[in-house]
C-alpha cells in the first residue's frame, strides 16, 4: 500500500467516524485518468455503487509535495456524498448542486475539527459556512461560531475558522477537565491473594489478576473512555480546534492501527520562549495502570535513589555526576538536531530529550522513580536481580522469596499533573539512547519524604518466585539485552565517566550547569563545596569521542534511523504521511550534520 493509499484510507476513516459509518463499506478505485463528468472536476468521482474513484498519480504527487489538504478535502466530500445516498436515502438529492454544497460544507467541518484552516470557495463561502455550522449543531451537537482570520495570519479574505461558543467551551471544560481525578479501582479485600501472607503463586498469576483488575477499572472510567474516543481536540487556551497530536491525551487513543507497544508523537511541553516540545510517548490505549516490578520489597519506604540515604539533606554530590552526563548528551549531533527541531509537513517538531531521565537510566541518581506501561518490562524487573559490579541482570532463583508488583493508577484528567507539590508523573518514552524506549518508560518525580507505597494511586501485589518462569522471562528479554542494549552512551560511561566518578573528578562544564540551576551560587562557591566533599574540578570537556561518533554515523548508514522511527506514530488520518516525512529527515540538507560525518 502506497503512502497516498494509507493516507486516503485514514481520511475515509475520519469522515466515517464523524458520520457513524463503517469505513470498511466504502470502496476505492485508483485510476490514472478520470471521466470528463467527474463530480469534483478531474480529481475524484463517486460512483453509483459507493466507490470513490481517485486519480492516483495526482494523489501521490500531493503526498510528495507534502500538500495533502486537497486530497483530504475531496475524500471527505466523496464520503459525504455516499452518506447522502445511503443514509439519508435520497437518490435525487445525490446529484444536485445542493448536495455538493452539503458535501463541501461537511468537508470544511471535518477539516476544522482536525485543526485546519480552509479557504472558502469564492462566491459561496458564506453559504458553506452557514451549512457547516448547521452540520456541527445538528449532527455533532456543537454550538459554534465562525470568524475570519486576521490578515497578519492569512493574507486573503477567504480563510475562516470555527470556534466553540462561550457556553460550549464551558461544557467542554466541565466534561474533560473540571473534575478532580478519581479512582475507579474496586476496593480490594485484604483476604484476596497478593498480600505478603497470601502471595500469588508466580508473577504470571499476579498479572492475570492485575490485568483483570485493570480492565474492570477501565470499564468503570467513563471519562477515560470518552477521552480515547474523542473525535476532535479543542484547545481552550487558544479557543480553537487543533490537530490530534496537539492533544494532551493523544496517547490515550482508540486507534487500533497503532500497535500497543508503539510510541505516539505528543505535543505536551511548552518552552519558556513560547514554542512547544514534543515527546515520543508510549501508547496508552486501554491502559489504566502503569507498573513497577521489583524482585523484592525493600524494607522502609519506596523512594528514588537520590533519597535512599536518609541522612543526606544536600544533594550536590550525587547530582553533579548526572550533570556531567547531561553535558555529554548535549554534544550528540542528533540530540542537538531534535531539540532544535525538525520540520515535518510545515510544522516544527522539537523533540524533548529528557536528559535528567536519561541520566537515571544510565547509572546516575535522580528524584525519579521508574514506571512502565509495558507488562513484559514489569515482569522482567520483577523477576531479576542486578549485579552492580558487572552491570548485569540475572534471573531470581530463590523460590522462598517474594517479588512485588506496584500498580500506579492513571486517574484522568490530571494524571500527568503535580499532586500537592509532592509528586508528578512525566514521560521519558523513546529517546535517542534506547533504554527508556525499550522499557516504555514513565517517570514519577518525587519530593524527599514521599513514600511511593503510600500514594493513593498505588496498589501493591506480592508473588512467589519460580525458577523456570524467571528463566523464561529472562530468555525473552534476550538475557537482558532487550532493555540494556550497548550504545555509545553506555560505552562512554564504561570507558571514561565511570572512571572519572571513581576518581571523583568532575568537569568545569558540569559545575557551570549546576550553578545555572542554583540561584545565589557561583562557580567558585560550588567548586569550594565540591572540594570539601573530596571532588576535584578539571577542564575536561564532556563530548563523545570521534571514534564513538563514527560508530553512530556508521549505524545511520546501516539503517539505525529507519529502525528508530519504525514504531513511532502520528495520530490522525495523515499520520502515515507525517511518519514518511520523519523517515526522510536524514535526506534533508538542513539536518545533514546530525546524520553524516563531516
């Protein structure tokens, strides 16, 4: 299936969702030339047997030029024509000028809901806007108003947009955002299995129970289901409909064509200078829990590794090593490229590199606790131990010991907002360095003194270890390599930065980064405090060696970028085109330095 065919299929699905039609009933015939009497000039025809006839050469050309809006318009138009004939059951209306006005107006409705601004047809623009407004009200129960875009945004007199009325905005806010997050997990009887005194027989039995509990909680969470089934995203801050990937809930989607273990492009971070960040967020479709697996339940509170020394109240010592790694990360050409942004379909995508989160995954201490949306990942960590000396995981074979699964409930709509300044959930997801993506990672940023076990979102379940199950899970992980593949960041740690850490030497660059986060401190004051802790500051510049960068550039030639992009998805009818454009980024001369050695 070509990119054009994938996108057209997506557009048909979008139109059918608005019309409550089965998109599988609409046939598409791709031809290279159309009849002179085609309904929409020579571009698309709608036959009497419910078939959309599309000029494939033209459609492919639109995709190559990254200008698919015209294709979108005529596909929406064609689907509406089929709706008129089969749902309204009016054969006479199907071929009239009034039918065309209705189909054009419907196309503008769907495009507006998808965040597009569409120029009106000269001479009938007002008529189309009035009909579109009627469709929004009568068929979608949305009270709207339309307005002309100012000329500083669009330099013509034909571009209009819809927005919800003030009353409708209030209804939207009250439905999706006003309610406080609530649990839908049933009360768990203390006599049920999963307690220390009555653990599950093994980790598989534990997850059979947990996933059934999750399904029950999901089925009771009507708001979460509404979020997943949203047909549009309305941005209350800017008073406009926006593209699907701009929604904060884009990873909570009902799109089954996106694999469960995929990553969804999500605009959810705002720069200080007013531009947006994007994350590559694990798909959360149908997900009500995040998980944390541990091979045993350690005594005392469950806290991030930064806070496990109860006596420590000042964290310069552990944090400075992570800041040295951040300076190293900043030197990577692809990280710099994605942070600055890449243009895809005339939009700028600045991918948020969660560098503090990455330092957590590569041996440094932070205030984060790791969570995952992936069951297999949670099982791995629940059934393995870690040898710090060899940096290797191994399967647990102590059948008398208990492992533990923590379930963190995603309570919408505020699952990703800070709770009482004590903890907040964020995405690490897929990054240039692969551990966090392989683990489908999320991060819980916790204040000192907060115990994960006692959070209202957390449920705890215990299970017995079984040797053969631990071995099976370990084997499925490729003996740990699935989650801890070798990359140039790990090599840099093992060959250079681990030794610097052992010798207690840190760079001036790391100190200056630390100072930037600490008002009232100076380079000299931080150096003095480090010296008191036995840490030397030198002029080392944290950068990847040319040899390791050469390895990276060789991997690009061997398909690394294509593999990296393979499980990334954009939500929306033209998601396949966005992904295709993302795949082609290395061919763009503007980004050459991130993919080709100098």
